[in-house]
């Protein structure tokens, strides 16, 4: 799965997610990606999220919308992302990852799987990482 | 407020041999999306461009490089959503399309529907002149190898794809 979230100069947020799905899936199986609130969600009043992971688990907790709900309750992008992923793991045993932004341009890339390749561009700097805790930077 | 684009590949297990290409791919996509923002483009333009770049990169499970279903075919899903209006568009189980994210955006821009699936999505793509590509052009040696490996009766495709917890 791949995805992106962004905030533009006007403070508008958007998300996009795309996937080939699960390995050796049944023909006709559709996962979380095309489902609003699961594979992604974007609302200028809270932020935008794109998700990846076990689709059936993500759908059961509507992960993208859940994270934005936590942000609406005052949580930061990082805390809301972690709360959503932790809820998914404890409730349905699913692993996954997300990228999240709020309309002010604060962002997070969080996951509870072993790895997730991610990158972010802001203010002329490229941030990127693969394992939890990594945040390498270089000038763009 | 500073414009920003954040991109991701799949959560799960990235083999050591593919780690460098995966990082290089997400960095290219972030650069592509950020260039759109720097040029005055909208956040929607930026996320579609970033995901288009990742779909064209064979190291990711989307577009070219998608995993195969049990029959050895590619079936892809995509979504876009615009935070200004809550407009969204999605496609599911589409085949023979190089960039499903662009088709999802067309669903958002050109129809009143939220999601088109399988043959209907294909017909919609045709009606708008979206080029079809051969299935083979979306399949990599790596995805075929993983498909074969997981045809064994005792295979665990979810564990193979997701790996361990972080």
C-alpha cells in the first residue's frame, strides 16, 4: 500500500491511498483502502490521514476517522495516531501504519508494524525513515 | 502554516534487499508532492502526484508492483479525499490501469458517486479515455515469486506481508 496526506498554502488538507491489497487474496476481496474513513479521510476542520496495514482490521475500527476523532478531542497528530493504532491492536489484533497532518501543517508518520517507509517534505527539508524512531533529514 | 506532504509505503516487513529502494521511492514521492505545493498546487494535486509516483515504482504494492490475488491477477483499490468539501472518489478491484489514484480522482471530479468497482470502474475509465495497460506490465518478478511461495497449503500470506510487530 502507498499513500499521502498534504496541507497546501490555503490550509486545505487532502489524502490519497492506493494498493494492490493482500498477498494471494481471494478474487474480489476489497480491503480498507477505498473505504472512506478506513483507507483515508480528510477534513479541513481536523486533518487528513492515510492508512496501511491489515485491511480487515483497519475497517473494523475505521482507523483514519478514529485518529481524526482523537484530534478533534484535542490530541496532537502523534498522540492521536498512536491512540488509533493502539486501539486497533488491542481490539482486533491488527498492525498497521499511518501518516497524519492537521490543517496547521503539523504532521506525523507512525506505525506499530516492524517497518514502514515514509517521507515528508516541509520548509525545504526532507524527513524520512523506515524503522520506528527514525527521522533522517536532508535539504531539498 | 507551512505546506507539507507526507507519504508512506506499506506497513509490515520490508526485506533488507529492498529497504534502500523503498526509502528512495518514498523520498522521490515526497519531493514530487512538495514540488506541486511549492508551485502553488493544491493539497489534492500534491497527494495524487505523490501517490502516482509510488504507483509507478515497482518496489511498492500499488500500481506496478502490486501483489497478486490467488489467481495470479492484479486487482487494485484507491481513494482520494478533499478536506475542503469532504468530496471523495474511490475505485476497487480495478485491473489494467497504471494509476488507480488518478481514476479515483476522476470518480470524485466527474461523478456523484463515492466508489466504482471492477467492471464498472473499467467502463468508466474507458469512457474518459484513460488508457488501459497490459496486466503483465503491472506484475514484477518479485510479486510473482511471492505469489508462488504463498500458494503452498501451509502458507500464511498475512504474516508474509505484515511480518512482526514493531
